[in-house]
């Protein structure tokens, strides 16, 4: 059943055509084929400190790929957004697989791009719940970062793949583990020094993720989770994000309350959970977006639109008299799932002054472990 859940959501022919065109473009079409041939990547790995972190092929370490090798090894598109496109890259040796995020439009210069990526990489290395950055490239007509590849895909892939086929990909314990790991990642980020600067060209908020959503929650083979894209929105032009209308649509209207709501219909693009995320760069938006992930993980794609129904029928949901959870859960586990649901609802109030901090949210979740 799980293998069926790994299938990608259905995409329109137009989307497939655009992805294929972007993925299969020859390097010469970018006007940089000859330049990239000998251009080394800049590596973030702590094992390369002896060369200052900015190396391509290091005599003291195993051979590393050049930009041409990476870009010529793409085998498929994993995801797209107005900010970037993410590809799966399998090197010719077949021993290393990476995820490569190509930015569509970067809003900062080369030195500041390098400084920000390396700072984000150093912080990411300190947390086991964040996807580490391995390398990056800043060329005249192409900018990208390289990170670890997770064959299970993202939380969005798992949930959407199963829902499209009418299956349940994850049980409660797996979903709970993913929620806990994601909460730990966000709490770690929020504990960082904000690193404010009077120079707006060298300003980066290290204590904010900025792009929390289910497609950035990567799942490992043991169903542990790692949060990707930490701070990467601060590399791109904010105008690009402002046009990302699928992220800032209003939630769908909730259905009329009833003691036993009927199963949610297939979501339309406007009701997809990704359309409900806040794009404002602040910790409150991170918390709000985490709440969206919780409700989507517990109750399905239209769960956020059911907020009023949940509040009006809390006791019935807790006691199993009203259905909300899209997975089978009873007894002690149902009480645990209901508590996490309440935490998710509190996260949706985070944009107000009364909203909880991520530390308090994590503490509340961990009380049940």
C-alpha cells in the first residue's frame, strides 16, 4: 500500500511540458556550457574546512562533481514553485544522489549569496532535523544549491499520492513522528540569533525558516522527517514570492456542521493546503504554517477549512462520535491525536499576539512521548 502512496500527484500536460523543457535544456542554451565545464562547485561540508569551504576538486578528499557534471546528471523534476525548481541528480558513478534546487531569480549579489548559503549550511549541520546543504553554484545565468536526496519524497508526496488512490499511506505513529521532528526543526531555527544588520544588503534572519510547508518536509526510510529549504527564501527576489498567489489564497469555506461529516471531496487547487500558507518572513508565520501542516496531516486537505466545525464539535471528535481523522485511531492514541489537533488549532492563532511560541508548542507535543 505504501508503494502506491509514493506516486506523484496528477499534473496537467502544461506543467509536464514546462518541467520537461526546463529539465532537458542543454547547457549551451543558457550560454554557459563552455564556462561551466571546469567550474567547481562551492562546498559547504565541514569536512572541507582545510580549503575554506569553497572548493571543487580537493586533493585531500574524494573527487567532487563539477557544475557540468551535476547539471548533466538530472533524471527528473521533483517539484516546482515560482521560487525554484528541484531536480533529482544521479551522478555518473551511480553512487551519489542529490537534490538540486535551481533558483529562477536571485535577488542578491554573488558574495552575499555565498555568505548566506554558507551560514545557513553551518547552522543546518548542527540540527539532525534539518536537511543539510552540500554545495552551491553562483554563475552569471544560473544559481543553485545542492542537498541530500530522500527517496521517500516529501510529506506532501506521501499524503497526496495515497489520497489520489483512496488509500491511507501513514498510520498515527508515523504521522506523529513526522510532526514531532518538524516541530523540533522549527524550534531549533527559532532559537538562533536573529542576526539583524543595519545594512539591508547583508540582512538575513537566521531565526526564521520562511517557507514551511508539507512539500518541504522530507521523509526518510524510517519515517523520520527533516525540514528543507531553511532560509532559502532570503536568497531570492521577494517580488517573485509576491506573485506566488497559490500560497496566499483564503481558506475554503467550511461545510455545514453535522454530527458525522461526510468524507471530504477531492480538493480543488484553491482548497489545497499549500494555498493556505502565510508568506510573511517572521516566526509567527512559521508557527501558523506548522499549524496548517498539522491539520493537513491529521484530517486531510480541507482540514483547515473545517476549523469552525472542529471547534463546535471538539468533544464529539475526541470521543469518536464525529469523524475528522483520515486514519484509524482509537483509545489512548485517539486522545493523543486530539491533543495534537488542539495544538494545530492554536498554531493557526499565531498571527495574533495571543499565539504560542514554538518552544511552548514543542513542549506540549513532547509531553505525550
